[in-house]
C-alpha cells in the first residue's frame, strides 16, 4: 500500500467517524429533549397545586366566581401556574422548545388562558410578557 492509498483510507475513516459522531450527537439530543419534555409534562400534570388551578381555569367554566377570586386574591398557586407557562414561553423564545411541542403538551390549557378574559387581562397587566406574547402569537395563527 502506497502513501496515497493510506492517506485516502485515513480520510475515509475520518469521514465515517465524523458522520458517526454527528449521528450519535443528534440521537442523544433527541433523547435529552424527550426526557426534558417528559419532565415538563410531569411537573404540569402531576403537581397538585397546578392541578387545582387547571381545574379552576378549565375552559368549561371560564366565567366562574372561582376565576374572579383567583384573579382578585392572586394566590401563589396561581402565580406558579402562570410562571410555569412563562417558563415554557421563554424556552420557546430561546428555541429550546418548538411551537408544535408546546401545542401538543399544553395547547388546551393555553387556550383556556387565552379565552378567559379576566385571566388574559391579568397576564397582560402583571408582567408575564413572554406568556402574553405566546398567547398573542397563538391568537394570530388561528
């Protein structure tokens, strides 16, 4: 085997190794992303305090006295709920989450926020800028 053949072989082996590294990187990235989405899912759907707020804000009764009380009293559970979605919006803006992923996991509950005027006004008024932008963008897409 001459020197040229050895160089060619080394180039091919290097290219295959680089392609393999790229494949492993993207496979691991998808796995980490799935784990992260599962973690967000668990936090949102399994935390009792968020569940309580979810039930109050459910789209079925978005004019209830419970919502009025929630907006008026501003309990920490309500802030935690909105801060969760503020965080989701930040993750979307930093391209850590895709719009489709957010819609798949939380679309119904974002719709409940979007379609409940007292809560929607509260979000705009109280400094949830990222969440406010997320909800405005959702409304434009519909």
